[in-house]
C-alpha cells in the first residue's frame, strides 16, 4: 500500500520549542537516503519532490557529485571517514560481515571528540546493528521503523527538544530502497519514463512508478525534518547536508561504476556560504564532505582524510577542487572487483579477475531486472576494461578504449598510481572475504539465493 505522510503528523510528535541559536555553534544535520542517485526533481527528473526542490532553492546543489563506491556500506563509510572504502576497510556490506578498520575515524566519533552531541535517527550502514555505539553516537533514537515517517518523527522530536549544541544528527531513511510501495494515483505508470539504461516497457514503467511512490515518501519525510529544524530556531546555525549512497536499484545503475551508479544528489544549506539557490558544476566526491564539515565547524582536519574541502568552491572563487576522482567495487552481495577513475571528459573502468559476464546477485530483484533477464542479460559479455568519452557518451554506453589507446594508457596509469598510493589490496590479487562474511555466488542469479558463510 502507499505510505502517505503528513508533516503535521510528524511534527505532532514533539511540541514546538523555539531556542536562540548560538552563533559560535555550527550544528550538522545529515539527511541521507537509500538508492536515490540523482533521480529527484532538483536534478531535472520528472520525479516530484517539492520539499527537496524548495531546499535546493535555498542552498547549493552540486550537479556533478559522485560517491566513492556505488554500493551501500562502502559508499557511506567513505563519506563518514573521508577515506576510500579500501582505505577505511569497508570492502563490502556491514550486515554481511564487513567492518571499518578503525571506527574511531567515523565522523560521529570525531565530532564527539570535538565536543559535539552526536545522535542517530534511523538507518546507518557502517556497522552491524548491535554495534552502533562504536561509531560514536551518544544518542541513538528509537523510531518505530526505518521508514521515512517514523525516522522523521524521531528526528523532529530531537530537534524540538532543545538539544545540546553543537550537535551532529544523522538521519537515515529506508527510502528509496526496494521493495517500493505500491504506486498511488499520482504515480500513473502510463505517463512515467523508465531510467536511461532501460527500455520503455509496461514492466519498467510500472517499476519506475513504484520508485516515484517511494521518492514521494522520502521527500515528505525529509521535508518534515527540515520544518522541525525551522521551528526549533536552529536553522541559521545548522549546516544541512542532503545526499544518498548511490544510484537507484535498477540494472546497470546501483553497483556499477558509471554515472548511473556513482552519480548522487548532493545539496547543502547553512553556515559557510551554502545559500542562495546556487548550482555548482564542479567535480566533487562524497569524501570531500568530512573536510568541508571540519572547515565549517572550525575543528581541525584529521590527518587521515583523503577528500578536499568544498569551501574554495563556495567562497574561495574556485571552479574546481579536483581534476579526477575514483570509484570502486569489491564485494556487494557477491565478489565483483572493479576500480574506476573519472574526469570531466573521460571515465575509465577496469575489472579484476576473470569473470566477464554480469554478476547478477549484485543487482536487486525487480520487474526491470526480469525484463533484462528474459532477453539474455545473463549471457551478455562485460568488458574487462573500458573507456568512455563523457562529452559524446554521457551515459557511458560505448567503450572507446580501442579508438583512444593513449588516453586509455594515461588513465590506466593514473588509476594504478592511486591504487599504489592508497595501498589497494587488489594490487596483490583477489581479495579474500573476512571471517564471517556472507556472500552469494557470483555466477548466481539473485541476492536472495542461499549465501556462503566464510570461516
């Protein structure tokens, strides 16, 4: 059934309390979704998200923001440690047995060490459910579920309760992860276009209509939290970050090192100059958020950070802070080792190992996946190495490696140099799963199939 939500109902969870924001404090509100990519209204998609559109008009929107990994835990771990997934140790999914090398480097732990009250409402994906305190959250809120309305209600209650300042509140929503809610009247599949990699069929339109329904819940839920922030009187002293972990859960998107898997929404509003409805075309990584938060909050940047602050783009007069960024996949539901490097013009992807057909357990089940499977996706070859010209092929569908050998050699060398500098374990051969990891067979069909647990 559809999941309607009323901001009035959410905000009724706590009384309206207005406090006076202290200018010396910069609070951090981190709003994050599952599997949304850039498929929202502010990025030009026909997915109605009026609350996020309003937020974009008040802050700064980054058109070319990318995750460090198009898979759940590695992406979030990279954002929240400021390090590549293989550097912070998160090579796979936390609920499947993978973990951070050093949880003390998590943003919540670091900000807590700097005097911040740290709180979590809803989803995190950087550790197992029973080990959340090791990430540094002093206050773990207890929403009834990880669904948007419940998470928003708990977060609103926190914001309206006169929290100690400064605070860091992480607010994680299940939406827009599968399974999607049933589309409502506003999500008529007859008039919906499937995402770019997919054919336009009744099945894919229905699938995308269900995504629309999920995005509607996400939008209203994030809007409720933002409204609570306004009512609390803390908006002026709070840096709000709105983002997601990776692309949407459709074939050739989530878990793929292309724009459909790595491209993410990133919008920010608050202290530091993040205001005015501006749009940045700079190439940025989610690893750049940790050092940006440090700069805005006025706390030292720890030595382990691999990202770069966004502030030169906002108030330093710069148009770019980097020439390229990297991406990686090692484990998701199954082993699929890949690394990538991209610039404004080129995207280079290299697969490791010998498998040259799709790793289907790494694609979530759904109607769109079924369409591809019915037409022979399982047997389609996958290039071991690929180069894409992003000017003439922004969807990254035509491999031009053979046509541009010198360009390929340059990006291949730069990727290998980065792997050496960051001590990437793939340089030493296949990466073994850690003890206790639970993984699907790469030659399987679905992440729901039986898994193997490693000793």
